[in-house]
């Protein structure tokens, strides 16, 4: 079978010859440097055939490579097969980075090309430093695919809608006031926001422009007295227009931002170079000083207010009810036969959709049976859809968008007999999960300082996982949000009371099985202690953890106490939403061990 990717790479090389560049770089991002992007900007996927959310494609005149992280090593290897594109496993010591690859496979006589509208200023700076030191150059090519991607999907045209204060807990006017106070302190005339989740949060609006992420394609400029939203006019109906006007927000066409910035009389403007594209930043006129600052919205958004926390708890209860109904159904359905990875994903979505305030999935469900569980971000297709049998593990990573909260949970479920290796691995992951969930730590602690807690049980057996242990989660927004994280890589942002972060250690053995246990945790005060205040985690996800795979003698008393206490709380909080048969089933699954 002819691989269409080969033809597309040749078309890309034709564009490179026309533009006189030796290579071209295609990241996964859009003009807003989003993790998940609308089809219009899925150029990296279209040219490579790799469908994961993270990766960078680099093509030279005779070589092509794709860099992606450990979540996608197995998936990318399969999807790139026969394409002529080599897989480069980012983060491994033996893997060359993109500048090293370019210096090994290109000639200094011609520059390296990129699209300035989808590359962040920070990304270009990171590339330029080593390349320019060795005499290589970069060249921005505006709209490079206009002739070689004729069937490119249009820009999304979904409507924006108002997100009520009863869910948000703080008005748009109040949020703008806080930002203006920070601008005043920093001496800035304006703040430019590109990140879609940040704009949605500030303005209390939502949309459906990106699959599973309720955002609208737009830019926002906040001034001392007013704000300017740049968005396709068709997205704004009369009700939203009146609401924005009442908040002091003027609406402009999306594409008019460039001219607006060139003409704006700003002396100092604050921009996050890591979240803003190169073209945007270079539209700032020479007389205006653009300062690279971390977006103030990221931290404001990450710390939940009291209303958001209360609403989140309600969303977690409803999500837990749906999950219990699903797990009870699954236990009977698999022995009866006919269920597959795709069919159980659909059943779970159906049960969630029956819950009040349900708005959709927060990401496409990952249902990986046995060896498919080892593909960290596996997505079943009709060709790979595996029938479920009464043996081995099913790894199920799923989440929902409710008007009052976003959920993300992983359970690894024993469908029948397990090997001793599977049981041992499952218990090690549970031990790491519990260790992190039980953590108490002083204010100012960073996620990288806690990450080891989830990994020690694996490290002691010579095992590890390469993805992060925890990511921030939005409030009816993106399922992956910062600025906090829990991972081996250093992140200067400390954990603060009100932050919602995942706890998801895992282990993945190619061709055999994958195991991950994930709950969401709210950082809460733990009282005064030596040298100041302390914090701890409160697990807010409510769903039983399968005990069939546990090697009980591997758990110590503290670990058993945590698990039993968690299960008591799960039963107490979910039982009122269940019928008698479901309550009896849940009581059995929550029995103390």
C-alpha cells in the first residue's frame, strides 16, 4: 500500500526548494501554542501520520525525523512505519536534539525554515542559540502550506458562550481588575494573552473550537481602562457581545490583531514568550518594549476559589456515580463476550452523559487491554480494537467536562486471572500513588521535590516511567493545565493551596501490559509547623481502586489504612446517588483489606 505521508513529505520538500531552505520544522502547536489544536492547525499530523498530541517533525532534503516524548514512543513507532520518517525518542540520553540533527543533516549555505505563526518565541530562541553559534540561520516562512495542503480544514467557527459566575466564582470585571493591579505594579501599559484557556478564564467565556477543550480561538489585550478581544465576529452573538461590552471589552476581528499592535501607542507591554507565537511578538513596533514575563493568569487560574472547589466536589461525586455504574456493568459484560476497547469506551461516555451538567469528554478515552495498556496514550481504532477477555488488565484513562468541573481518572482493572508479575507491578504502582497522596510538605515545595515519592517503589525494582507524575487540571477548561506539575524535571512553580493536580504513576512493559492509577488531588492547608505553614493533598476523585491485583503483604499498615480510608469515603459520598444493587456492589468493592 502506498503511504500518503511519503507524497506529502515530497510536497513539503518542493516548498523548501521554492523557499530556498535546507530544512523545515513543524511543531504540534497552533498560533496560541496550544497542546491540543483544531484540525486547521494539525499540520504535523497531516505531514507525518502521527496522531499524538506532542511531537515535532523536521524534514531536510533527504532525511525526516519526528521527536516525541515517552507517552508516544510505541504509538509513534507504529504510525511512522513505512513513512520514511525516523522516530527520535525525546528525553533519552542517546537521542540527538533537533539542533544537533539539523547541523548533521543540513548545509549552512541555506537557512532552516519555520512557520512563525505556530512557533513560540521561546521555541525559536532555543533553536537559534546553538544553530547560530555554528553559523546556521533560521528563516520565517509565512503561511508555508497554502499550496501543498489544499484540503486543509477551515478555521473553527463555533459560537462563544458565557460561563456563569455561579460556576466560575469570580466575575470577569473582578479578574480584569486583579490583572490591572499587577500591570500597575510592573509598570506595563498592556498585557497580551494568547493562551486560549487563559482568555476563557479571564472573560468567563467558553466555546467548542478545540476537541474536548471548551475554548474559543482568540487573543486578548488588557489595557489600563479597557480590554480588546480579537475573535472571528461570527463567534459572538448579541448576548455575548452585550456581556463583553458590559465588562469593558471591545471586540475586533481575529486577523486584525497584527495591525492593532503595530499602531498601539504602548511603551511597555507584558507578553509570555513561551505562550505567544514569533509572528505576534515581532508585530510589536520598535518604540514599544515587549517584556517576557510568565503570564499572571496561569497562577491566578490554577488556585481555585471557594466556589470552584465546592463545584468541583459536586462534579467529582457525579463522575464517581457514573464510574461505579460503569464498573458494575463491565464486571458482568466482559464474561458475556462481545465487548471491545471501543465498545466499553462508548458505554462509559453514555453513562457520564446521563449525569447533570455533563458537557462532553475532557479527552478521548484511553482503553488499552493487556499489551495495548503499555502504549501510554493508546487510542483504539477499528483496526486495533481488541476484544476483552476474562484475563489480564484493562487500563482505562478517561475524563469528563461538566459545567462545574473537569475530571481525569485512570483505573487499571483486572478482568480475570493475573500473572505474578502483573500483580507485583500493580502493587508497586499503588504504593507510589499512596505515598504521594499521603504527602505533607512545607509551603514553597515544588512538584519535582515530591515526584520521587511516587517512583521509589519502582526504582527499588529497577523500573521507572518517563512521563510526569502529575499535571494541573482546569475548571471546565483544559484537562492539562499549568503552571504546577509533579515530575522529575525541575519546575520553579511551588504547589499552593487550591491547586488541583493529578497523581498518576505507571509502569509500561511493551508487548505485555501497562498499569496506571490516577486520582486528582487538591492541595489544602495542613496547619502550622516548624518554620511556617504546611500543606497536604486531599484526593477528590471518588471511585474504588481495584483490589484484585494487590499483593497484600507488599503493603504496610499506613498504606492499607490510606486505601481503606479512601474506600470508606468513596462509599459514603457515592452511595446516596446509587440504587440498592449499585450500593451493594460498591460496598463489596470498598471492603477493607
